[in-house]
């Protein structure tokens, strides 16, 4: 049978090799009805010896454990024979019941044991050694186990992932089934974030009417949440209603009525923005209003100009051994005289030099300054440039997970503000609306705020257009550095970045600088050329280590997209070997020695420092690491993230991607010694000037473009920037 074809097997669990209580992932030994012992892997919450399973899935071959059956859907049958019931209870699947107690219970009740546990647990007191109170506790534990299983089976029949059932039960307990039946769309909210189409099909199949208000309200909220991924903090009311009507295949009238009801109950907020009736999710409405109020308040603050400011700046110039240009000197003066300031400029215009002067100036003013950036890579780079500690905003705000609902929150806020008296944030263009909201809430009154960044780079991945909105509102003092210094003019990376930003073609014919173009119109040959550059040409000819090279592409798809590039680069940079363990996850086999990237914020994963001087929690979107060890006995992957080591359980591998190649979007906030950019085609939405500009500015010493000069020309001419619905600029302009 083809390995990709679905197959069905049935049998009895004889051993639970591994079980993750958080998401139900398990490795089981199953005695199949065909007489074989099969290793089954998949989401099987609270699996126990003695259970019967009917499993639908696919076969695969594990590097260390051989042939395994990956469960996609399953039906679970509680044991019926006395021997199976005894094995089930003896496996400690039920709290307070071990092998001895299990034997006594089965001896007393026989094949009726499980019925007694579920419906008459008080009768367990008939067994020697079980008190009436203990009998009820055992019954409750059994009922909880059965409740999760029934929920899993119920949802699995509709192809809804079993891990959602585990999280649903953890949140609602014994009421989970009732809540799900009352409103299946709860699975599309909060931390569940289930696929709307799956949940909608499930609800309709279970008798919900197509025009049920619960369905329409869920559709409206889904459209608002979905469009956060496109950067929109709100949607115009008319577009929202029309999109939802199309999604649900309903007339406009009932959708409009449901939208009004959501507004009346406070589940959405509406406001007029630029003549549009804007509809917000409440947290984004609140954040936009808070930012407007706080930014305007900071901009209006009357700061006392330090005495002898000019002499202090002169002293800083002497100390640093530099002479500031007029714009740079202005940046220092504005930083001293205003509570909030924006410092912006392209590469080579002296942002770093100006930033060093501002730090010295704040020291002279006796201010306690904190440096921050939105990503780990950006924070590390900021530390290297300034020689001072910089933290990610998430780590600075002490991101934590609530034990009550599993949601993330920040420990630092108005009640527990940061202790700094000046805050400098680098790569501010990457900071979205909600993160800026959280940062400002944690700044104590009077704290200075310097926002540094380049508005011509890509906007934040999250919703909002904060940095650009602030600059375009003209309500915040902004110093824009435009002079390219002579040393920077010697770099083609810098000069070509500015050329692209001014809609001019970069110089592609120069071969003796830090910027090269290698023409290759054939996609597969372009991949082979990139492999050669990474494996031999740059390390041998230019002394650039493989670890210092980053391959970028505008797209994930296609021959020269990151998905294929990662497979092809792994093949030559970290080929399989008998001593290298590997673990398949999705379409990629992670191997010891692979470079990997965290692709979502995980606030509660534990890390330890290599020097043994501490530990903490949290690995964040964009953090880059290397797989050091894969342990099949412990079902873990050990990954080094710079100075931290993290142990990932196998089920968390879905939070990782290979990072030999990454999209330009993912490279934001980072800088690499050498960058190879694939320019061989893609969607017009990705072949844009801002993506080319962002890619060029990721390279510190060397940039190589591989591909088609016509694609480069297309990107230079394509100044398409996706419009983001944001009310921040207009609110600032109006002084709301």
C-alpha cells in the first residue's frame, strides 16, 4: 500500500510509551486484531492500557523506532472483558486507583465495573479499603477521563482536531460538552482559534440554522479577527457586513442586524474614521484610543531644557571622538528637550551614531535608560551596536501565561510600571498596535520615549501601522536623517538601498564591491547556484562561515521559495548521516545540526543559560537556534538559541521552521554578515519595492542577488503597499 494512503487498524492498547497531558499527544503500543504489535502515534488524550481503538491513519518509518502508524482519526471503545477492565484500571488511568485497588474493584463488580464507576460511584465503598469519600473521588476522576474522551470522539467525527477538545475540557470541565452544543462557535474564539469553515460545517450538521444569530455573530467576529492578519485594526462597516454575508451565503439584512446586536452588547465597537463607519474588536478600539491620548499627552509635555545643553553635546562629541552633522546634533537636542521623539533614516545616515550620543546625553541627565526591540535578533543587534543590554519588548514587559485561562498577559503595566526614566525602542516599524499599547501602559508618567526605525521597511506583521501613522500625523517631533556619510557612500549595499527607495534600479554590473548580481533565469539552476554559494564559494573564497550566511526569498512557494530552498540547502549543508538523528514534522524532517526559527510567541517554554547563571521562560517569533540533540527516549529536541538552551517536546515542533532560508518578512529586525536574495519570481503582492529595500538593508558586509534582473526591475517599479485600515493617524491629527 502507498505510504500516503489512509488505512484502518483496530486493536487493544498494551502499553503507553509516552503521553503529553497538555495536548494529548501519545505514543502507544497496540495489539492489532490481525495479531501484530503496532506503534501508534497521534493525539490520543488520556490513553490507557486495555482500551480498544479503531484508528484511521498512515504508515511512516521513524529514523530510530522504525515503522509507525500516524493516527489522524480514531474511535475509542472502553474495555468490556474483565481482563481488559483490570488492565485499564491497573494502568493508573484513574486517579486513586492502582493495581491492588483495581483488582479488588473488578473482583467485586466484574464486567459492570465501568458502569458503577460512571453512574454509581458511591457503591465503590463496598470494596475493602475504599471509604465513601474516596469512592466519590474515584468516580469523579473516572467521569473526567470519560468526559475528555467523549468530547474528543465527538469532535473527531467532524474532523475537528482532538487537541481542541483537550483545551475545551481544561477550560470548561464537565460543562464543556454542554457549552459546545449551545454554541459550537466558541471554538473560533479566544485561544482556540479553530478553522471557521470546520466549525461552521460542524454547527450546521448538528442542526444549527443558517440564519441563526449565533452563527452570524461568529461570522462577523471571524471576519474582524481574520483581517487582523492583513494589518487592519478595523473594517468599514459596509465591507464587513458584505464580506460576512458572502462568507455565510446570507442576505445583507440579517448580517446588519447581528452587527448592531454585537455593538449593543459591547462585543464590537463602532466609530467614524475619515467618513467611514469603522467596526473594531474592543481591544483594538481601546488600544487606538489609549495610544492617541498617551502620545498627544507626551507630545504636549513641557520638558525643561537641560542647562548648558550645547556644552554637554560638545563634551559627548569629544568623548566619542566624532563631530556630529547638523541633523544628528538636532536629534540630540530634540531628545533632551521633548518627552517623545522619533528618529528615522535609511542605511548609512548615522542613526547608530546618533543613538550612541543620545545614550551618553541621557547618562549626563541622570536618566536610567532602557533599550528595547520587538524581536530577539533586533534586541541582540541593538546590544552589539550600543554595548548596552537590550531586551525584547515581551521580555521587558515580563510576558506570562495565566494559569486560569492559559492566555498571555504582561506583568508590567500601570500598577507595576517599568523602573526606567527613558526608553529607546529600535526597529519600531515592526511594533504593532497591541504591543505598543502594552509598552506605553508600562511606562511611568514622565518617562522619555525615543522611537527609532525606518518607515520605508515593511510594516508590522500584527495589526496596525503605528510607526508610519505617528510620522505622518506630524504630531510627534521627528528627526529624519537624510545625509549619507562618506564612509557609507563606499558601500553599494547602502547606495543601492537608497536607489531602490527612490524607484531607481540598483547597480547590477559592479563586481568588486559588497553588492553582486548573479544572473540565472532558470529556477532550478538558481537553487543550485545558491547551494554552491552557501556550501563552498563564500566560505572558501571570502572566509564567510555558513552560519553567517542568510538566504532570503520574497515567497515561500515555488522552486526558489523558502520551502524548497530549505530542503535543498539542508541536503548540502547538513546532509543525513548515521550519527545524526532526525524527526519528521509536517513536510520537513528536522535533523541534528539544522538551523531553525521559532515562528510564534511561546511565553511559557523554559530556557536555561549556557553559563548556568540563570533560567527563564519565553521563546519568541523570529528567534533563531540550532538543533543540538534529538532524544527519542525523552521525545525532546534540544535547541541552542545563542546563549540559551531549550528542550522542545516533539509536539511543539510545529512551532519551528527550518531557517537556512526565510522570507524577507521573517528577516525584519535582523542583520546578517552576508545575505543571498533569491529574485526569480512570485506574486505581485510580494514582488514590491519595500520587500526589495528591506532585503537589501538586512546585509551588513555582503549582498548577492541571484535570479532575474527583470524581477528586480518589477520590484523597483512596484510601490504597492497594502492599505491598512487604521485610525491612529487621523485621531492624532484631530487631537482626539
